[in-house]
């Protein structure tokens, strides 16, 4: 009985599956990628000068200027 169950299990697990017909929601992923890039650009435009100033002050405090 155990050998029969093992063979049945292996035949189900190792059985080749047909390729999925649906490849996913490509337009949705493109939209998410474009929106994320837009958010990064917008945040960088606003916070870029502040971040550069913070980095410069931090480096100046380390170097002793």
C-alpha cells in the first residue's frame, strides 16, 4: 500500500504541467514601475538639496572643517 501511495504521489508531483496561458498583468506592472519612477524623481527634486546639504555638513564635521 505504501509503495502504491508513493508512486501516486510522485506521479502527481513529477507530472509535467502545461504552460500557463496567462502571462500576467503587464500593463499593471508597467504602470506601477512608471509611477514608482515618478515618485522617486519628485521626492528627489524636493529632498535632493536638503540631502546634499546634510551630507556636506556630516562630512565637514568628520573632517574637522
